[in-house]
């Protein structure tokens, strides 16, 4: 596709419900990243994928968070039993390969998650 | 621990003024990137600097990478309302694949 696509763009959910966020990276990009951003703040790294593999899951805030990537393309970030502190904008980015020097990140417009 | 310190956190100036945003660290980076983010959108890459002492210009924006590759600055000449946004710096340390992000500088240019 022309850019990184994220869906839904907005999600309001009740505390305790599960949510699934989707990311469609740029075709051919092998690396995919998930970040979380609180209002007007910097980016909090969550997880990255090289192909379908996520070598380091230590950035995920709790065991309620999980992510997968299939076919080296689409990725989903799942938050179980959502809490109010999970409210944020979740950004997905992709790059042609890992290592930012020669392969900048291309971001989607994010999913704004509100937990009520 | 904030490994990349951005300053100022917030800046509101009049159209036509000049400004400088700083990104500082005690760590050495193999490269450093600057992004601009507008409300409701994801960050968009402005520039990547790689070599110590490197200066890159993008129209009215001038980016500099420190000689020791620990810091960077962004200078905007004759700021315009279209420059309004959140400016983020991000450093690459090669040792892992996570970019280290600054907390951002929120810039408002008033007409």
C-alpha cells in the first residue's frame, strides 16, 4: 500500500474488555514496530518484529499485552482486560529492514484508545 | 531514565522569528533522526544525520549532529505557522534495534 494503515482510528471500550488493534505495514517492509504515545508526549517502545518474529517482548507494559505478526505483513496488538491507564494513541511503524540508519521508520496515523 | 533530553519542551513564538531545539545525551549514537508530528497523525521523518559534525539543511530547517555524536540541534529560520507541530529526535545505537526517543518539543508558531 501507499503507507502504513492502522485500524480502527478510534476505539472506545469499557474497562475490562479486550481490544485488538491492527497494523498494515508498507508492502515489502520486513521490520514492524509498535509504540504507545500519551497525549502530546514522546513515544514509548512496545515491541518490534523482524519478519514474524518478536525477539524482545520486554517493552510490553504487562502480560495483558500481546502482539503477533503473520505472513510477514499484518500485525495485531491485543490488550486484554483493558484498564484506564491503557488509554493512549498506539502507533505502528514499518521499515524496510531493522536498523534505523539507512531505513527510516514510516508511521501510521495511530489508533486512539480510550478506556472508560 | 531519559537517555535523550529534548529542550525546550514547549515553545510558542511569532511568525518570522528564529528558534533552536536541542537534543542531548551522554550516549553516543550511530545516527540520529528528527521527526515532526502533527495532531492526529504519526511522526514523519525530516532528516537522518550520521557523521559527527554533519550539517543538513531542509529549506528553512538546519540540522546539526554534534562532533561526538551525542547531541543534535534543529534550527528554524523565519518560522511559519506551517512549522507548528511536535518535533521528536530519535537516536540509533546499533547495539539493538530500538530507537531511543526524546520526549519531544511542542512548537507553536503564531501568525
